[in-house]
């Protein structure tokens, strides 16, 4: 019995040493995601290797036309870079946004206690973006608020705190947030959990995920089945971008409390196709961007049918 325990200890020691240098190996979810990433990289290396192994004419062609291989390697490297950048980026967790708000409020209180003068600019900056009529507002100011009040201001009046509190994280969820059971965290503007990337897709990395599909389509142009799948995925997410929706909002619209009373063809968070596309791709804002739910008057304006005059004035844009 003692020899069995000694053998087990000798087997566990190397694993413990590896866990110290690579903490991700101690987490089953992160270990599974790491294994998947390694498998995908090996697949991209094995696939062209088999082609060159069984196709001698391709080797001769690459010697005569080296640009052919150069283009493939360039797209391959770009795809890998985009893949790891997207998989390693934060989707925008609610708990991180709440921590940022609390830290900002703590700095504001300390600055207010020391002097009645406004806090110096070096104490903080706009980290969490709350979209209003302007692009955002600073959390460090005369109206510094707690996380609960900040979230409640984003919902229509009369909304109960219990209805927007996550039963798993025990934090108040801003509009468009959802708890991910794979990451075990609430994500701002949750779209879906991508098993291929090993992370959630949310406000912080949705744009990177979108461009990743376009690059992969260029790289896998010879694989027709994958091209069709990725093309449909790109079209689907393009539709979501142009209407400022997430997959979760589209699929579970009737189950989301604050969207139940909104007509089917009305997109409450849309600002017009052109502006949605511009803010999604070009506007650099915080990963913790939060959007308030539109008022009843704004919803009524969005539900009004388009007329010829609206098309001329580009109301839909």
C-alpha cells in the first residue's frame, strides 16, 4: 500500500510543477480549451503537409511559383494571429465592470475627503462607457454612483432589482447581459460561448470574432462545405451588427423580460444600419460598454413604419 502511495506521489509531482508554470493546466475548462487550440494548429499544419506529400506536382508548382505558397503562409499566419487574439481577449465580464465602478467610486470618495476641489485628472478616466445621448459619461465626477444605482438607471422605471440580479454571480446585470455557465461569469452584450475559441463572445471581442470569420473564409477557399457554413455565419452576424442585436437577444427574445413587450420587427438598441456598423467597427470604446433601454417614446419612434420621405432622409441609416 505504501509503494502505491509513493508511486502516485511521484506521478503527481511533475503535474504539480507544470501547474506552477502553467496555471491553466489546473483548470479543467482552460485545459480543455488549450487542448482544442493545439489541435486546431496541428490540423492546419497536417492538412497542407498531407497535400504536399501525396501531390508531387504541387511541389514542382511551388518551386516555379513561390508566391503561391507565400500567399498561403501569409493567410495562415494572419489567421492564427487573429484566432489567438480573439480567444485571449476578454468578452467584457460584468464582474470586471462592477469592480471598475467600485474602484472609481473609492478613488472619488478619497479625493473628495482630502479636498473640496475637483479630483485631478490622473485619478482615473472613462473606463466603463454608459451610452446616453452623448458617447458616454465619466464615472468620476459629482454624480459618482454605486453599481446597483448605475445599473438601475439603465432599465425602465419600476424595474425590480430581483429580476435583474444573477442567481449565480449575485450581481446586478445591465441590459443585454447574460450568465455564461461555461465561463461561470456574466458577460456584457452576451452573444454566445464559442467552444472553438474557448471563451465567450461579448461586447469586448465581438468585432474580432466577426473579422475572424472573414479571414478564415479567404484561407479555406478550397473547402466548399466550410465556406458555406462560415459564409452563412458571416451573413448572420452581419445582420446582427446592422441591427445592433446579439444572438442571445434574437433567439431568446420572448424570454428576456425587458424585450417581451417590444414588437418583433423593432430593434430597441439599433441606431440605424450605418451608425451601428460604424460604432461596431470604428468607435474605440471600453470593453465594458453598457446601453440603457430606450424609453417608451423612443420605442414608439422605432416602431413607426418607414415612408418614402424616411428613405430619402436616410432614417433607416
